[in-house]
C-alpha cells in the first residue's frame, strides 16, 4: 500500500526566504510527526499531531518554525526567514492513533532542504 | 526511554544470517524494543518490534532475552540491499523515537 509521501523531495532556496514542506500520511493514520536530520546526525523531534488534540510543539527550535494539519490528514511544515542552519532532511512519520505510544511510526523519504 | 548500546559497525557475507545485537540493560517492564534501518538518502524503515516474546515477520526475526536486557535482530539471508544503518530503540510511549547512532551493516558479496 501507499506509504508516507513527502514533497518536494529536494528544495534549494536562498537565506531569508520562506519554505513549505508537505506530508501526506498513510491513510487511516491519525498520528503524524515531523523530525529533522542533519548530515550524519540522529533524528531531532519537531512536532506531533494526534487527531483533534492540540499538537505537541515542544521540539520546534524557534518561532520561525510552524506546522499545521488540515482535516486530520495532510500536514505542512513552514519555515520562515530561513537560515543556513536550517539545512537538513525533514522527515515526516505517521502511525495508528490507537495505542499511539507503542504503535510503530512509518517514515517518508524526507525533504532535503538546502539554504544558500 | 531506556538507553541502548549497539556496535558501531558489522560486516556480513551475502546469503548468510546477519545477527545484530543490542543492549538495553535499563529497560523497564512496559518498554517495547523496536528496530528500524536507514538506507542512505531514504527515511528510516520500520522492521519489527516486540515486548518480551520473540517476533518474526517477512523481513526479520527479533530475539529478546528472558531478562529483556538485550535483543538480537536477525536477517536470515542477508542481501546487498540490506546494507544500511540499523537502529535499536526502546520506548514505552511518548511522541517521538530517539534514534542513536545505530550499527552500520555492510553486506559483502
């Protein structure tokens, strides 16, 4: 079946520009997560959505980062006034909502963001 | 979430079983063991998870010791496409997975 889909796969932009990254979770998955992975590093948690509950934004590194999830499905991660340190691979994952704590997360292939 | 310890790297001959160990000596009773792998330029791929019983699926087997302080991921017949970084994670809940540095597995022809 279809997995987690992310777009674009690659994004190159100039410092100071805004970018939007999109994630389409697996159908039926009510939990959605955003992570970022810098070169050679582990995954850094950014934000988590579960159904209609308020999102857990505890991992967002600054107020330049925001995310929304419309209709409980597609999510968009927005980075405003991009900086060079924002360059990374941004990964989205989804999981079944029931027993979220133990359900495995399924990842997309990410968006590779490069800030010039 | 409990800390895990994995070897930095391992080699395995193509066609042989790859046995990847993981120590999680501080695991608590309600924490599950998860395995993921990441192939270069792709997102992490879920492999298998378990609580205390051994588990098997189409990709791999997971053997958890009786005291649950360690586990082994077994790829029964390794292929070149299994070359990847393998992550062992233990968690009981929460909103995120903590990926450590993992084991870099190289399958040799």
